């Protein structure tokens, strides 16, 4: 093992003065063609942390990217927290990021509703943080069976079939059913919980129209992330732990991608079209040093 000192950055982060273990081997992953300066879309859950613990040496990776001048945007299907909630959680885990460096699917959903309805009357299946976010952006939220423009489905800890029953009737009356994502599962520390996928499937089985899905792996979500961050598609690498959401979505959006083995797809093989796998985000500096030497 070599120990290589990373350059301090100018963010004032307490993490900028540290050393990183670097293995004496060339990275085995090679991009098909050279990128000039890479930019990164980075998933959060299962990549930067799992449950309530940060991935080992994760915080230093963002410091490294800043030091190299490699821009990044954190993109997440987490629907239970706003960007500032996520920022606070990340700060508690040692990650120093600004709220505008985070694009949560909840914000993308709110913007979709604004674009489509201006002020939407929403029947919400999801928790109170999503209700607050919708209301902050001028939409109204109801938990009761009353006329609605949209049925919005976000994560709540326990799904309720009574809500699905109401959602079906509202959809048949013309409300658009909008799911923040349809991930089948999500890692919550040592527990794997069901995601929105089973709830979306239940609703889909009893309505006529398709459900509008906002988050990864939808190409529109990656497009929104690129446009928000000002990244060029050809120079952008998506890093995620879920093959279904992050990697397949990135491939479909014509982005480069790296799978990390710290979350949803820890043991599955690397799909065709993905640029490779890292044991953890902590290996990213070493990988970048090989791919993008000074
Ligand atoms: Mg994830």
C-alpha cells in the first residue's frame, strides 16, 4: 500500500487534510474513450451511506473531486427528505455539500407538477416531509377522498391499502398518478425494505392509464440533472449502487456509469454497457487517478 496525500481544497472542510490508501495496481476498468474533464452524478443511499452510517472514507471522496475540479451533483430517489434535510443528514455523517448540490426526486416531482398544473390539487400517499415540500411550492395536499389533479406516491414507512383504494377511484375520475420512483427495494441499514415498486404495481393493476414515474431510471430525470448542473452528457459518469435504477437508467440516458458494491446490487454481475464496478465509492479517487492523470 502507498499513502498518497491529497491536496487540500478551499471548502473549509475538516476532511481536506488526510491521506488515502491507494493500492499498487492499475485500475482494471477502462472507459471506452477518454473524457476531458469528467463530471459525476452520484447516488446517495447505498453509495455515500447505508442506514445511519457513512461508507468508510466516503467523505474524503467528495473532497478529492473538489480538489481535482471534477464537478458532481448528488441525485437520489429518496422521497422522504428535501434537499436541505438530506444536506443536514450528510453533514452529520461528515459530508460537506450545499443543498443545491443535491437533486432529490421529490424536488423533480414538485417541478413536474408545477409545469403541468401550476398549482396542483394532490392526493398524497407519502410522508409529511413530502406534503410540506408540495405545499411550499404552492400545491395543495389532501389525505382524504376529494377531487384531485394528481395522485402523488412517495415513500412512507408502511403502505396503506386504504390509500390505494382511494387512489384508484381518483385515477378513474381523471387524476394523473405520479410516482416518485418504482424502486422495488431500498437498503435501510441492516434491513432491506420494500420501495414504491410494489405500491405502483398494485395501483397499476386497477387503473387504465400508465403511472407517470419521475425518478431514476427515467431518462427525463437524468436529463433534468444534467441540465440543472450544466454537465455535458458525454462527459458525465453516473455512480450508483442499484443496477435497476442507477446503472440501467444511466445506460438508457447515454451516460457512462460505475456500479458500487455497497448497497442494492452488491453481488450482481456488471451489466453490459456499464463501465465497471468499484468495491466502494472510497475507491473512486484511485480510479480517477488512473483514468484522469494530471
Ligand atoms: Mg442507492
